C-alpha cells in the first residue's frame, strides 16, 4: 500500500473499506481520531468549485463514511489567495452549482462563509468560524485533495490549524505520497497525528479540464452531476469570451 511508510511517521492511513467503518470493540485500542460516539464530527470541504465535479463529491463521501462524519459542509472560496492571478467564476455561480450538486445527499451542506467574507479566503479563518459556530466539543475535519494539503501545510498558521482541526487528505491521481513525507518534518510534532490519508477511487477529473472542455465544445457529461451541467449551459459559463462570468480574480 503506498501510504504504509507514512504510518510509521505518525501520519495515519485509512483505507476506505467497510470493515474500517464498523464500530470498534472497547478492548481494541483505537487511534485518536475515533473518539467516543457522543462527540460529533463535521467535515469541511473547501475548494474553488469552479465547477464542482464528481472528484469533489466522491472525496467528500469517502471521508464522511470513513470518519463517521455527521455531515460534510462544502465551502466555496471567496477570493482564493493561490488563484489571485487567475480568473475565477463569480462566487454566486459557484455557490449555486455546489448547492445543485449536493442536493441529493442529506449529509451534504453548502456554506457561504468564505463568499461573504471580504478579501482573500484563508483556511484558518474558515476553521475558526466553524469552531465558533459548532463549539469546542465538535471535532472538525478539513477535507482536501492530497495535492492541496501540501500547500496548506506549508503555511505559517499550520500549528494553529492542526490545533483546531484534523486533516483528511485524499489521494488523487498522479499525486505521490512521498511528497507529503517530505513536508512532514516541517510540521509541528504535536499536530502530525491529526493528518489522515484516505484512498478514494481514482478520478482524474479536474475543474480546469471541465472548463477547457466547455470552452472547446467537448462533452462534460458524466464528469459532474447533470444539474451542474445544465446550470453551466443555461448560464453560459466557461464559453470563450463569456463576459461577467469571471467576477473575482
Ligand atoms: P482546478 O482545476 O480549478 O484547480 P480542482 O478540480 O482542483 O479545480 P478545486 O476546487 O481546486 O478543484 O479543489 C477543491 C478540493 O478538491 C481540493 O482539496 C482538491 O485537491 C480536491 N480535488 C479536486 N479534484 C479532485 C479529484 N478528482 N479527486 C480528489 N480530490 C480532488
Ligand atoms: Mg485545484
């Protein structure tokens, strides 16, 4: 298994199988991310979602199942600092697409917390907003692709972030786990055990590719929910020269 060596370095590897999600008998020592059942856990799935696609949804569902999360809240970014040099579709469109994509899953919600915030969106601010809202008892799990976690973990607030929430990093096609291992020595010792890796079905879907496909009149069917596809076509998103779409850059 690709992540086995990371386990020795105190980053846990959870594989999405049914067995792993069963209740653990009391006599078996559990790892720290399996707390008493009374403690509720909430997943936070951050992203630009320009547009949201099945890669995001599969990852969120895998994390929800594997870590027994009560819900996963999708948080479309306002002005992502790492994408400030790129055009990003207006936040309201991205929000509406996320709502449409998640409507059929009662455990999924969409939050406007980053969209409503002025200025750039930083993960620490979002996590603190969730902490204030849900209180100190709830365990927060920030879900990302394993590529995105590398960026997050090299930020200056990493100690504070790991203090407030766990991270679930989903492996993504093309991502090499040893890159995370290289970042690992830079992480605060006391927070390392709060980073968990999960394997999700290998979906080589990206929003960049979907935008490119729309622009070049190629099909996007089966890459994202039908409701999102309809929204893209009805609103004329991602077409060449579509004006007023890239509201935040
Ligand atoms: P873009 O191509 O515009 O960067 P994206 O497809 O990477 O878009 P984002 O909104 O940037 O989507 O990603 C949100 C989160 O979802 C990130 O943590 C990212 O790593 C993760 N993610 C994106 N695509 C996938 C996928 N196919 N499988 C698993 N995780 C994914
Ligand atoms: Mg991305």
